[in-house]
């Protein structure tokens, strides 16, 4: 439509209408809820359960969900398919809905001339990944909403992201794009544009040898690449926008753990801790109602995109509790608990599952029909002064609680959001809370004690949280995804173990029960992708789980669900090239079988699987899983060698292979004080290359799989620890402090083999 570019290959005559990056803009995520106006139209999406699809159920567009009915219609009527992909908390998805899909004229053009399919990318990540690969390959960018036109046999011929409804400057509007495609269809040109050349994108995994690359070399290169992109003042790995990227932070802390005595190791730890500290102080952290927003629009973590995603909370909770293990700083442990408090309160279902996301946009408390980004979270100075008017006894200058709070959190009378961070003017006069001073400096400024400042700030935040409860809430995506629930289960288990918090561990167990009850098909022995809030918690028709669902759940329930790994291997393993496909290769409706080769907002399922397989091999003694882990890492050798920064989580798995996991075996009665003390000693340390085993009887699950464990027993009737590595074990240890020293030193007085 904008240019013509001929690409000859064996699968196509030509590729026409390849977009220019200036036309197809990649848009950030966010969200608005469905329209509140009376429904003039209802389409078949009204029968779906996905919150995103339901948001489009009353468009004047003849929408179909992804499925055979839509495919048959396209073939029978020889019509192109218009595929629109997004998710329910995506800001620009809803802008495009409001501007284009609610437009009667555009709706009529779409319905009369195309088979229109709407896909929730969180329900069908396999479909999303295939066509996003095409959009990225042809336009140089990507994002949501994603708009792709397909032939009746599902081959893409043009794609982009957000389109305005009508021409805007040099950017063609959706109506213009649709009319030009219709002209091509009449001339029999459009379908000739369809190509599978994008199938040969750089996503393909290449195997450059018979064994994985050397872990120290790859880890050093990954560190250097991260150090090169590191922003020293506020932390993070770019100027703006800034994303939390927990996979980078976890790699850096793991890198430090094996390079503690080197300047590189010290630098890696400093990079991770400084970034975590600055995020905790910044506006990306919700200081009133806990949790973290999606990303920061500026370099100082101040003004966020206000969406909150479950997968961010899960990974950040683990990163912060790991930082607390390493540094001993209470701040990091407090933030980890803070995140889980938010998830327990606002993203938890009574069934034990976790919801997917909260939207960025909501109706302002002052009223009006238009939603605004951040309206639920921001404050004017006058609101704070009215809410916190009390004079603080003993404070310099008869300061009020509002004065102290506003000073500490950078609140300004005219608002503290710079115009360049507010292109739509939605935050004028508003304040995003950000910690500007330490508690000590704030105490000195007002002549009161540090303890008093902490008490005052906590009291102020609690009052503000009560006010927030009365504001119109943002849209909540109540879809519960297997993969993200697996990540969250890990977070509760990891944080609960480190803090010795039985309530958090119980919440992890509830999540495990939820996954088994609602997202496990016992008859087919497969995981289901998602379910929804409601009495029956059913998905109709059920969507089978994808690779990340298996990998993340296995990671969260490793000692309970050995059989899931066998099922994952059967469904997704590539016998020829090694590694796992993202979706079931037998699904003929998915054109391209991809192997995710990037750790981004979420770790790639292949990265997590490499670690799962290694850990499972130690728990069960199954050598074939150790070999499969090595085969997986070998399959990604080229990517790991050239750009390890793209796969920091997989680099961690490679390091675990190289440095060999320690097996820490605790023999003792479950929940007995002496057993608990030994477990606490282990959990107090960051030990990235370990597996922890509790043996409470000869009938123990692990003893049945590894008979050698039965030879380990309590000494003198008290709980006893053994530390094993490379088929050699330490002498038994019963004192928690001695066990801690043993693990810290890494040196063992060797005993039995």
C-alpha cells in the first residue's frame, strides 16, 4: 500500500505492500473498559469468556473468534481474513476500538468484505507469535493492537499495529487501507502478496555444535552486554521507557554468586541492587496500594504506564526477596511482601487462582465519562492537604502531616509530572508519588525522629488507600492463565520460604490446588490454558496449554508434578533440532512452529525448561532429563554465543549446568522445630545452583525415586543436613549455623559417596 518490494522465494510470487515503519507504529499497552452506551449491536463474541473478546461483543463488526467456523467462511466465500489481536488492558487496543471498530461505516466495510477474527493474545499466544513474527519481519516493529490481513488459508499478506480510522497526515487510515486491499482483491493481486518468507526469520534456532557453549564465556559476554546498556544514575538498561526486566536482574545476581571475588561480580551485584532500590523508590512502585506498574515512561522510574500485570508482580517478588537474601537489607524483603499483599488483595480469586491484570485507565473520581490513564493512582496537592491537615507535634514550623508527606514523596502544588511525560494532558496538576528523600533526611528537615517519620508516612498512606477504595476502579482482567499462575505460585513459595511465612506458603499451596482442579484435564492428561471468574470456572471450548504453561507450572510445583514434564516432552519437544516448540506441532491452523528465543517481559519457556529439566534430574535421578537439558542448551548455542543478553534466564540455566547443582538433603520430621531451623538456614542464603530435599521417612516421594537417599538419616534423633555435589556428600550437620557456614564457604569435609 505504501511501497512495493519484490522478494522471490519458493513459496511466493512476490511480497507486495510491505509497510514502512513510519506507517505501522508499535503502540504500548494500557486499557479502557467496554463502552457504557446502550448496545445497538451484538456479535458472536458475546458468547466468549475472554474479557478482551467481550469488550468487542457490541461492535458493529461481524467478529468471529479464532476457529474453524471463521476459516470455513473465508474459504467458502473466497474472502480475505482481517485478524485483530490484543488484550483487555491494552490502551491502544481500546483506542482503535473506540475510533474504528465502533465506527458504523468501517464496521460495515469490514463485515461485508472480510472475515473478521478477534484474538486475545493471552489466550492464544501461539497465534499471536506467528503473526507478530510476520509484522516484525515486514515492518521492523510490532505491538498491540496487531492488525494482519490473511488469505483464506491463513497466510499473511499485510500487517501492522494501530491504524487511525481515517488518514492522518502521511499515515493512511484504516478505511483507506481497507479500500486499497479490496481493490487488490478484485484485481486478484492481494492473495499473490501472501508469503511464507517470514518463516525464515532470525527466530529460527540454529545448532552450531554437539554440546552447549562454555558457560563462563557466555555469562561474561552477557554481563558485558548488560553493563554496556546499563544506565548508572537510576539503574535499568535504557534511558526511557524503562522496563523492570527481572530476567536481567536475576542473571546479574546469579553472575555475582559465582564471581564474588572479581570486580565484574561486584559490579553485577551493584547494578542489580541499585536498579531494584531505585524502582522501589520510584513512581513505578505504587506506594499507596502496593504492587508495580508495567513500566516507566521516563529514565528515573517516576511516571509509569499505570497498568499492572500479574507476571511482573511474580518475577519482581522473587527478584526482591533474592536481593534481601544477598544484601540483608530490610527494604528488599519489605517490597517483596508488599507485592504479595497487593496480589493477595486485588488479583486473587477465591478459587485460589490469580487474575491477569489491572488496567491503566479509569474514570476520574471527579466524574465524567472519559477514562484517563492513572486516574485511580494520582493525587493533587489540594487533595492531600485536605486529607492530611493535622499539625504534627514537635515538627519544625508547625508542619502538618501533609507537609511532611508532600516533601518526602515529591508532591508539588502544580503537579509533578513533566509535560513531555503527559502527551495527552491527562496528568495536568496531578502528582505521581516518588520517594525524593531518605527517611533520615525527611526527619532532619522537620526536626523529628526517624521512627516518628516512619509512623507518620505509614498513617498517611493508609488514609490515602482508604480514599482510593472510593474511586472508580480500573478494569480488572479476571482471566486466569496457567503460565502466569505458575509464576505467581513460585513467588509465594520462594518469598514464603525465605521469610518463614506459613501464610504465604499456604497461599502457594492454594494456587497449586487451583491449577490441579481447574486447569488440569485429567482425562487427556494435559494442562488447560485459562479459566475465568465464575461459579463453574470453565472454558468453552477449552484451549489446550502451551509450552509456557507447562514450563512455568513445573517450575512452581517441581516436587509434585513430575508427570507434567513427561507430557511437555511428548507435546512440544523437537526431536530433530532440539528445544521445545511454543505450541503443539500437530495444530494445523498455526502456520509457523516457533521456538521462543528471547527472555523478555516473561522468561522464555525454553529457558525455564532448561532449568526444570536439570532440577528434575537431580530430584529423580533420571539422566535422560539431564541430557535433554543439555540438548536444549545446545540447540540455542548460536544465540547464546552471539547475543546472550537476549537470553539471560537461559544463561542462568547454562551456568547451573556448568557449576553443578548442590543437593541439600534435610532429614527430619516435617514442621518440627529442628527441621524448620535447618530449612531456614538454607532459605536465608541466595544459592542459585541448588536443589533442596526434605526426607521425612523411608516412604518419601524422593526416596522412592532415588534409593540412595534412604541411606541418609537423622543423627542422634535430631534433624540432620547433608550437602552433596558431584556424587560426594559432606559429613552430617545438625547445627543451623554450621550448615550456613558450610553453604557459604562452599567447602565440605567429605564423607560418604
